[in-house]
C-alpha cells in the first residue's frame, strides 16, 4: 500500500466540479507535483489532503489510516501555502519554534530542532531577525523551515516559489529538492509552472478541469503527452493537422496539407490512450517539439523553409520558419556562432521517432486557460 492515497476524491461547489474522481498514490519519500492551469483544481486537492476543505466523496488514506474526516490539526501535515504568512511580530527563531510549542516539545529539544531546520534552509545566522528584515526568498525559506521542523509525514506546498523573482525561483527549485532529499519527507507540491514541476519532481500529475489526465515521470510527460492539451501546456510544440494515407507494417504515411510525412504506425497506441495501430483515412494531429527540428542548408532536409522570425533566448535560438506547412517553431542550441539571418532559405529536418501522434482533429485554437495563470 502507498503512503498517501487519494481514492476517487471529488469536490463540488454547487454545480461546479472543482475536483472530479482524483485517484493518486504517493510513495513514502516521493516528491509529486500537481501541474495544471489556474482553476483546474490543484489547490482544492491539496486543501482536501490538508483537511481544510471537506471532500464531497471519496477517501484519503495516510500510512494505512483513513484520514478523510480527520481534523486538519490532527493530521500533522507540514504546509506551505502561498498565502501562509509568517508571524510579523515574532523572530525567525520563534516563527519556526511555534509549531513545536503547540506540540509541547520540551524547550531544549525545541532549540536543537529549530537550529537544525534553520541550518537546512541556510538561515541559521538570521534566527534573531524579524520577517520584515528578510528578502522574499528568505521568508519563503522560513516558511519551509517552519513546515519541516515538526517532521511531518507529508509536506504540502502550494505554489511555494511563485512570489519570487525568476533567478531566485530557479535557485530555490534546486534548494527545495535538495532539502526534501535530505529530510526524505513525502511531498506534494502544487504549481502552474511546468519548469518548476519538471525540475523538482519524481512524478508529475497533470490536471485539466478538475481531473487528472496524466501521471508520469517529468520526461515522459514532456515526450509522451497523452493529450493535445498537455502537449501545448508543457513546453512549446508544433501541431500539424493531417490524414493517414497509407499504413504498411511499422510505418504509416500521413499527408500534411499534401506533404507526405512518414511516422511510426504504432505511435497512435501511445497517444491519447485510445490504443491500436493507425488506420488509413484517420484524422490525426502530429506533434513535433521545436528542439527536435533540425535546420539544414537550403535544398536539404524534409521540407523547404525560410526564416521569418528569430528570438535570442540566451542558451538557444528560437526560429520561426515559414514553409509548405505554415510556420514552424525550431529551437537550436546557441553554440556561439552567428545565428541564421532573417529571410534565409533553410531546410527543415527531423527523425521519424520524434513525431508524436494525437488521434483526431486539432483543437480550433489554443485554450485561453493556458495563457492565464
Ligand atoms: N470555496 C470555493 N467556493 C466556490 N468555488 C471554489 C472555491 N474554491 C475553489 N473554487 C473553484 O474551484 C475551481 C478550482 O479552484 P482551485 O483548486 O483553486 O484551482 P487551482 O489551484 O488549480 O488554480 C475553480 O473554478 C475555483 O473558482
Ligand atoms: Mg491554486
């Protein structure tokens, strides 16, 4: 049996299904992230685990115990919510010590444990300061120390890094993972930021409109998204509508606006969970990540193209290449040499193994929810 189990949990508010039939098993010591756009039910799910929101149906089990109806303060979980403010009139030390006092831990042990927790988040020298004397990142780390000092069986983090600026956020991602590894606490984190979810988690749970649509290791989610929504939501992607023209053995030929493209005929089984090989005449949407496209010299590769835009991303260049399939995005590593010129004629190439196939037609337009955080 898993350490933390959500069995078919549902939360309804009036007619709204905020969370529908969520089933998830988290192993002891695992770091799992709930990833999805704003409003998809991540916080509600976490709050049900915490005990701040009652489940409408379903059950929650912790270490073999049914905690579905247990009061929040008896669950003993460590919680860092975005809006979980520090006590402004207390020092860093006292903020961290507070939970231990509530648990009536003796004073001498309290001191040792608070010092240990502050050491872990690199704030030992700041024990005597007040929250207003700290930077955003330091405050966030105090909140983390306060949650882990009680040695909770499960740590719940809701967008713990979202108030930090980009650079600090990235540094804190690695720090958070490092701390979690040292302490070994089973952790469930909520985030709408795919980079954050990918860099820290053992497994990522993707949610759409209250439901889980995929649970997988981060690279599997990126390389084998189960829905078109996921392929758009996690990273950039080129989505190309097509029709299967012929299937022969391991390969299928798909026509994209009259351009034939060869793909793995079994790849339909991988996508959308609908199973089975592709059939002739079937409508499909091909999905190719920008970094999987290679830009070659003009006249080479699978398709001709012309550079229409280019963006410098620091470690990479992002190109828009116009050609017979419309505009494709291609990302190439910045190897230090000069980029391609605007209007330069190029060839576009890829290997068949990088093409993912979604069965069915493409959604009309990108989901506006993807834009909103
Ligand atoms: N207390 C509440 N009353 C009514 N609706 C709520 C309440 N809490 C959340 N919701 C709704 O439930 C849905 C999921 O919200 P939430 O779990 O906060 O999403 P997320 O954390 O993924 O952004 C949203 O449509 C939200 O408006
Ligand atoms: Mg939320």
